[in-house]
């Protein structure tokens, strides 16, 4: 099969097209023929070897967590999925297997969700990593609910785009940081109070919007950008910083958080929760309760440029790689 591979860790230039062996189904999983693969910040970190602490790489390695496509093969013991089904999955790259920047990817069946006919493959491909992480932070960790106040740090990115919508779906009021040129975008997603992080004091703006304090902060940016946020939170509030894997990253002082009565709960997408979260996201999208982030679509051969853009930051929504347009939308 055709795939974008790396033979060693490095910058975007290590990604190159190659012919490698197609994966075969084994008990409990399926092979998905990939139509679209989404690009996430975790992809460039995988390319640079940051995930070595979680699994052993086997070269040539294929990065990419998220894909949508059509089932090509079903392993023994799999029920409810069949060859030809249109599906979305985070695949098995998080388990150390080859990822989604390829014509075929293997995925555990429990984390493969069949798509309703009216949900496009390109839209579905945006859901897994960004959507499941946002679900984990907003609901499983953050307990968003009607009447609560939620701040999303970095609302124009993939995870932030979903976090805004999920918090609104829960009935919460939402403020979000972004650049001024993304105000229209985050407002369209449902944000009640966009905050330009480049102008003025972000915390003063939060205080004006929520004078009684904030219930939940979903920090999709990290890197020390929100370490003082406990000062604008209610006692009993929760901060859900999304894991970045960045070493020695400035973090909220635990003693300061404890004194303010604020819980800081580092958040990543948890494998046991993913089947439930992905099904809920597909259902919400199909029912029109959420929409997908803005998409920039690029050919698979331009994966290196996609990595450069994501690694530089400030991408609105999601970048998708087209692997096989013949599979349709």
C-alpha cells in the first residue's frame, strides 16, 4: 500500500511516500481503507519520537491517529461491522501500530464507529482525537452542565472548536481566547464571549464576563499561557489542561490551586472512554447538535507541509489529508 512514512525521527522533511505492506486483520479488529486522515499536534510529536515513552516504534513508521473511510476487512470475532461500512476511527497508532497516513489502517473494532449516510467521511475524520479529548475535558473531567461558566483557552483550534460546542450543548455559558480574526468563527461555534489574547489582560476580561468566577477551564494551549487562571475561578472549580507532552512546561502551582479551592486535572483522551465518546460525537454530529471545525484539505503527499503548519500553531479548525477521493465524501 501507499503511505507517508518516516525511517527515523526528525523534522517534517523525514516524511516521504513509500510502498509498504498492507496490514491484515486479526481477531477483534478491522482494516479500514482510508479516505481522509486528520492531522493533530500529536502527529508531529510522534514524528519527532515524543511517544517513545508509550510504545516502541517500528520503522518504517506511519503517523496519524484519525481516519474515516470504508471497512475493507473484518477480523475474527467482530460483530456489528461489515466490509463496505463507512466508518470513523482513531486507529491503533496510539498502541504503537502504523497510523492513518496510509491507504489502509488497522483499528480495534470497539473504537470504530459506523457513520449515518448523511455524515460525510471528511467531516467524520475531524472527530476522533480533537473531539474525544474535548469530550474528556468538558464532560468526564469538567462536568459541564446548565448554568455553569466555561472558559476554553484556544477556541479556534481543533480541540477548542469541539470544547466550545460541547460546553454549549451541555447548557453552559462559554468564553474563549483566540485572535481577533477568529472571533467570527468561535461565535459561529457558540462562544458567548470571545477574548483576544493579544490585546489587554485576558484575566480582566474573564472577570468582567464572569464576576462570580468560572466553573471550568479547558486549556488546549498550555505552555504557561494560563498558569494564573485560578485567580478567576470559583471555589470548587476545575481546570482541565490538555496534555501537550512538552517537557518542563510551566504549570499551575498546586499550592496556589489548593488555596483557591480549585482542582487541576491533567487531561488526555483515555482509551477506555474512547468508544463511548466517539459514538456520542457521531450521534451529536448526525443530529446537528454540533458541527465540525473548519477544514483545510491537502493531498497526502503534502503531509510534511501539513505538519509544518500544525507545528507552527494558529491553524483554524483541522487539517485533513486526502488519501483516497474515490471512496467519496
